């Protein structure tokens, strides 16, 4: 048989006080005018009985559930961006809130169900999160609770948290320059001529814009720019293998780590080495990047910091519309040399 839940009346009875007095003490009211002894008795009784406040009743009384809904596409079911959840969860716990995680798989009908489920539970706010930075579809369902977009944007909800992709693009070029690389640089993943008229997400466009801006500022140019739409290891491998037949790069700038994984394989098969012959730098800080030999130098996605900031904004009554950009950290590993590579 299930154990009967301890009620406020049980605590009051053990403490020898009225339920009203016990309630004022446990809710921390500063004006109870009750003695220190009464406070001590109530807290001791609550601890002895294992009393826990009834969250549902408290929500009805205060119009606050102290719960937050975290609605995402694939964040919870893949390892790629689960730092978003870790950061948001840590911030929620520190603020005394519970976080409900609702995964939709990107299906519009499941997104509608997730929003309705969150609102049915009277959440105090909603974070909409995306595994990869992009414009996020938000169901056309009335939402009265505050909303923050995480790793995404929405015209409907103007408060958002995103990585500073433009600055990140500048950073990778700076890393190459500081390593002494000034010529024969290949960009892996994008070619503006081949992709003219095609849509990349706003965030990827910022990454590329940051790269191009810093290249121009330093008087650098790409030896080649190789395009592929899906930035996966097999495409990185095929493009790098083909390119090495007629080009001798000193460095390859990969637009994400997965492309770099493929490039590592292709370079290894030619008998060349990283970074002695070819330097590599990339983006995202995928978990595998640290296990490569040599480790991959990459500009990381600050997922945990982003999750924390999204929760902080959601719980801040003074929040205002706008985009908060989080700095992308440098993960220095062995794929960049101290001096420019030679061939």
C-alpha cells in the first residue's frame, strides 16, 4: 500500500500549532509574529515527518508552478547538443525550479502537443531549443507564458540566445595566422559560386561571413573553396582526397568537425601528416575531436553557457527583447603547428 502523503495539518499537529501558523512559517513569511520557538518546532516537525509542499496546490495559490518547459527537436536524444540541457537544468535547479524536457523530433504535430502539455502543467516559462542553430518553427498555439529561444530564432518570440558565430569565424582565421599560415589555405564545406541562390541558415551565414571578414582584414585568400551541402565525414573525406591530387595546401579550414574527421582520414591515406604537412582547424568541438590524434583544434559551441543564459533570461522579470550572443571558446589541440606547415 502506498504511503500516505504528509500534509501541512500533520506538521501543525506535531508542532502543536494551527495549520495557518505552520503555513506562514514554512512559506517564509517575514511578518508571522510567531516566536523563534514556534519556528523551530514547525521546521523540526516538517523534517521529522518528511513533509514536502504540495506543488499543485501552491501553483493554484500563487499562480506559479516553479516549473519550466524545455521543448526541443533532437537535443535530448543526441549527444551533439545536450550541453544545452545541462546548462539550463543547472540554472533551473539553482533557482529552485523544475525543468520538464519535451522532445519533438522536429515533427510539427508533436511540437503542438508539447506546447499544450507544457501549458496544461502551468509552466512559468518555455525554452524552445534547437540541436543545430537555425530559425525554429514555433506552433501557432496561444502561449501566455514567457518564451526564450535557445540556439535558434523566431520572429514571434524576440528573446534569444545563440553562439557568436561571426566572432567564431574570425577566430579560426586568427588561429591560422598566429600559427604562421598565410598561403595555400583551403576552405572545406562552402563555395559561394557553387551555392549562389541557395539558403544556408542565418547562423551558418554568420560563421562564413566572419571567416571572410578576417581573411580580407589580414590580406589572405583561399587557394580553393570546396562546397558540399551536408557537412558529414564522408563528404569531408571525398573532397579532401580529390583536392590533394592536384593541390598542396598548408592548411584546411573545415566548417565543422565532422568534415574535419573525413579530412583526417584522407590526409592519413596520402602519407602526409597533421600538422607537419597540413594544419587543420574547425568548428563545434564535437566530442570526438579530442580523441583524434593529433587532437583537432576547434572553436567550440558554448552549449552549457547558452543553456544557463537562456534560463537566466527566462526567469528574469526585467528581460527585454533581443539576441544574446555567447562567445565561442577556443579548444587548442595538436592539429595546428607552432609554425607554418611545410610540404
